[in-house]
C-alpha cells in the first residue's frame, strides 16, 4: 500500500509540473476545445470581438434550437473589420492540430469579389495564422505571401451542412477536408498583430470586406 501511495504522489507531482511548464510558456492547451452550440460561446470562456464597427454580440450572433447563428449581413463594409469569437492561450504552437466544424453558409455580401472571409475560422500561433473562409459556393484558405489566401474549391454547396476539418502542423502547412474528402492544402499566413491573441482560436466574420449568414452546430479543436 505504501508503495502504491508513493507512486500515486509521484505521478501527481509530474502532472502538476507539466501544467506549470505550460503556463510558463504562455498557453494552457486542454485535450480539446469544444463549443456547446446550445449557448453563446461568450458564456463558455470565449470573448466576442468587434473591430472597425460597434455592433454588439447580440446583433451578430444568437442561439436558437442549439444552433449558433451568425448574421453580419447588412452591417456595411470597412477595413479593418471583424465580428467574431476568440479564445486565447489554448494552442500549443509546437504540435499538430485538428479543427472540426459542422456548419453551413446561407448567404454572403462582398465589397471585393475575391473576399470570402465573411464566415470562417482560424488558428493563431505566435508566428502563423491557419485560416479558412467559407461562402455559399467557395472555400478559401490562407497562403503565405498572399493578402486574401487562395481558393481551395468552388465545387461544394456550402448552403447545406457539411463537416469541415482543418488539419495542420505549425511550420509546415495544412490540409482541408469536407465530409472527409480532401479539397485542398496550403500554408499559414505570417501572424497578424492587433487585438488578436496569440495561441488562440477564432470563429465568425473576420473581415470588413464581406459579411455572411451562417449556422454552426459543432466546433472542436484538438492537439
């Protein structure tokens, strides 16, 4: 019994040390980050951000029938501009990741025809941004040395629900899947400064040049 107790104390000490090391490095990565779409993310540790406008959370997002609904249509255009959710210090920039989102995008309006970032999600490390933007009939992804990324596909009807999956490795790149089918790959942007936290996750309207109406029924990030 004494030996078992000693082993238990040792394991507990090692776990505590690992947690302290994570905190010292500036992140606290859990096994998974999940949004319960039966309530607003702002009630689950996420922060609502608006940049370039003054639209409050309840003007952009609502929950109905356990569906998180975004509607930024009609709020106008302007750079910079964002209306989205952020959760900071949950990404380990040394590890590969998987981000899974089930969603659909019903409509969008654009200031620039090539801007499809009215709805999307992205992962921010200290030096890189892995980003996906989704419109009714296009999916775009981040690509190094580009301002608006690149088109991954225009062959998916995003007005109906799909399972979207972003798999990536910091310093290497990413692959993007729709309903388990690979539709494209790319590289990360250099990390953006401003109000966006490092080692964070983002969901919503990330641009002032496009707006969108979308519905989300699941969000899960894991490393």
